[in-house]
């Protein structure tokens, strides 16, 4: 996004003081300035010489071959060389290949090679790859205290143990694989930042989102919207919360190919408008997955951010409110938003078996994701947010 790195920095000492003095305070009492201390924004920096390429339908024979997802990726690497050769580009090893829904790849190219690919009649588009950064929650407590049900969970009607057969896929920084409060499906998880490594969470953001969705109802910690549901880590961001758009798209591609229709997906991340990410996210919805997207934390129009602006079947973009149903000062708004959910001073799980408070539409989206899981993709609403800057109050999600 068109934001400076200054806007990414927390005032750590002030936050620490806030935590110590505010753990028992109702989050509706936070001022706008205090709300913003808990929110990290995203940046968009173009990665020189690195591109995302999507192909028009029918360019390859992969879909007609009806291969498994892993086999289709193997075949796609050969197809990439054919596409490059058709544009008089020498053999290159792709950084990523995409085969679920819209096909494509990420690769390093010179400016001249990128122009040549744009003129290839089989190419849908060529986009410079970008870097994004998300924040991490503030960590106030480990070991886990006696169990509490956070007010946000109550507000959306959550907290009843989940007994269904679907999973929640978390495209984020990974998940704490050993967290005692989570039912993590490690076998389906994947680390796309360091392929071959486990998708453990070394940032905390992904675990926080997973806890809001599915923290187990037991004697310690917190309760999620759909307690005990399986959560699957899809690690696309590193310990700093940073990552490439091409890697995030690879995560979307993986989930589209590996998940079962009826599963839910949480994406509490994003950047400036980026068409290939929108296209791929919309493909998840078309595949029968229910997708919750953070609207973004710029206090801006969500329609200029991706994937917040993605539209289509089974896609839900989420703004944020506080515990008094008042608009969160940082939240994006506008036509793409489908629901509002609690996103100010939210208590959830954290890496290394801990807990943390965090604010942002990153926290609002998993509330909706949990409701989508609990209702099999049929969310309801209970009232509307007050103070919505676009003048059309977003409905507050409810089970």
C-alpha cells in the first residue's frame, strides 16, 4: 500500500504500559489513538525483476488431464517452459506454479522478457510481484489463565463445540502446532515460505486468528467461535509478518486444490489492489470454499485493497467494530464489505502456547470465518455497526 514504513512501527513501550493497565478494561473504552496502537498496517513494495503471470483458460491441458493437485503442479512446470519459449524466453525455473482454478506461475524476468510475455496471446496478465507486511498481536500472558469466553465470541453467537466435519484453513504466518488450545491438522499444513519445513508460527498472527475461530473449550485459555474445529496452517508470511504476493497466491492455490467444498478459509492479510490475488481468491469461492477476508486497516475504501475487494460466490469481506458495536477507527469500509465483527482489543491465542491481545480487521475476519464454519456458510446478522463512515451500516455477523 502507499504507506511509509513509519506507519508500520509500534510504540512498544506505550503498548506495554497499555497492556499492563488495561487487561481488565472493556475494549469499548479504548480511544481512537489507543485502537491504532494495536494495528499494524501493510505496505506494498515492488520486488524488482519478479513477476506473477496468470494464463488464459485452456492454454494448458492440465485441467483436462484431471490429475491430482501434486501431479498437476509437476506437469505445470513443463507447461511454464512452453509458455516462455512461445515468447522467445529461455528456460527459467519458476518460483511458484499455480494450477487450481486460474493457472499461472511466478518467475524472475527482465523488463524485456516481461513485455514479451504480456504480448503472448495465452497470457491473461503479467504483474510485478510485491512485498506485504502484517503485524503481530501484543503478548500479555503465558502460561494460560483460567478459561474465559471473550466478548467478541459471545457477540457473534459463538462458543458451542464444533461437531462438523469441515476444516478452517488459515492463510497466514502459520499456526503454533503444539498449542494446547488448538486442534491443528499438521499433516495438511504447508510452509510456502520455507518449503519442506513445518508450518509453525514464529510471528503469532496466524495463531491469534486460529484461536478466534476454533480455540478449544476446556478449563484454560479462551473459547473460539467454533471450539475444537480442525485448523490447517498455510504459512505464507515469515516471522516478521512479511511475504511476497506470489507466495500468498501459492497459498490460495494450495487451499483451492487441497480443501474440501464446505471448508472455510481465513485471510487476515492483504495489500493494495492486486488483480491476480483477487482472481485466485474468487476461485476459492467458486470451488465451494467459504472465505473470510479482512477489509484492511487504513481507514479507507476497501475497494482499493486486495483481497478485500474480491467479490463473488462465498466471499465475505469483514470490517471491524468494538464491543459496543461502534465503528473501529482503523477499519476500511465501502461496497466490498459484507459483515462487521469485533476487532478491537481481542483476546486470543499466541505462539509458544501463549495468549495475546490484538486489534484490526485481522481479528474481525476470523470471527466471521468461525461463523461460516458453524453455520455451514449461512451466516446471519444481529444489528448493525454505528458510525460506519460510508453511511451504510454494515450488519454485525451472528451465528
